[in-house]
């Protein structure tokens, strides 16, 4: 979707508020590209290719300037930490559900166990990603909450399927999530 912004500041605000991935600013007469590399490498590369195409379309050898007001952390400039951590988080939720199903009786106890394991895992993974690898910035509690919810989602889904379908729910949930 293409959104028109009133000026450069409005475009940058849309990018910072995560309402846009980037902008091509032509308000000053000379085009410039504003991108958010933190939104994803593929989007940033596409916008950089657009900048190259704009340079060629102008018939000049000077490159169109590229600004990046929302960069990835300096310790993880490619965003590898969260990308590499996605599968282990899902598998952690899957393993928690399998263990809770085998060891804990009662739906309420299993749900409490899923939230407890997700919270513990969220604290550990967020601490590693934020303080050790430098892949996350901002509030540690927000990072912990996001990671914990990422662990809780598959765990609670599988517990729900197991509650409805029995052991077939475990298999269906594991196959769907993994």
C-alpha cells in the first residue's frame, strides 16, 4: 500500500510509528530514500534498489541519498539474533506443552504451567538477546513479554488441541506449528 505524506517529517514519523517501511522523498526537488532497516533487510534492500533506479532515471552518476532513521542495533546490524531465535522459541513452546501434558493433570494447572514456562523462557531469551548479543533494544520488560508470548502461543495452542482431541491433538498441534 502506498501512502502519501505531507512532508519529510511526516514520512519519517510514519516510519518511526511502523505505519510505513520507507519513503521516497521528492519534496526538496532531489529525490532521497528514507528507509527503516530495522523493519527487515528485504524491504531495506528493495528501497535501496529504488534509490539506484532513481539515480539512473535522472541520468546522473550521483547516487540518490539514503537515510535510515530506524536502524538495527549496532551489535546486530543484520538482525540475525531474533531471526535465529524464532524456531527455538516455537520449539520451546512445543516441548513445554508435551511435558505438561505428560506430567501435569488438570487443564488449569497445565495453563498455569505453560505461562510459567513461557515467562521463564522469555526472561532468559530476552536477557541473552538484549544484554549478551545486543540484538534487542528498548525496554527489557517489553522484550521479555514479547518473547514470553511467542513461547506461550504454541504451547497453549497444543494444550488446547490436546484437551479437545486427546493425543491426536498433540500430533496435529506439533505438525501444524513445526
